[in-house]
């Protein structure tokens, strides 16, 4: 079985620093195609935002992010416990009506399960 080696010291990873705002600065590394490991890729217009850009490999047509947070950054700054709470706050601000309806529906489903009927 293949194992992925994670660098133990984030300062040894090459890449640019990107300020995520709420989660601080994380190291972002450029990636080759994860499927065929070729470097040649084409951006897909309309997908991705700023540094988070989707590209298509010219050799195998695999679609992937050409730049991604360093694995150490994923485990530290962008853990689900932090990003999940931030996403709930973002949805509450940007879509307050649908957010409240969704929360109310989840509560309703929790208390009125099909087993009770």
C-alpha cells in the first residue's frame, strides 16, 4: 500500500502563503495532476475563486485544484471543527431565511421521526 509522506516541519514545504481571513495564513502548494502526475493543465473558466482554481489535465482530462493548502495547514488551520462553524455563520448571514428554515426542518425531523408515527 502506498503511503503519503507529510513533512513534519511546515517551514520546509515550498509554496506561497495565502491569507484565508478567518483561519489565518496557510501555505499553499502548487500541484501536478494527482492522477497522471503531469504538470500541463488548462484553467476551467467560471470555476474556482482566486487562488482556488479548478484546472483540467491536458493528458488525462482529470479535473483538480492546481493549488491546495499544505497538508499540515489542512490539519491545523482548516480542520472541520473550525471551518464547519465558520460556514454555518456565513450561511446565517448570506441566506438568513433558508438557513433558518433548514435548521427548523432538522429540528422537526429530529423530534418527529417516522418511528413515532
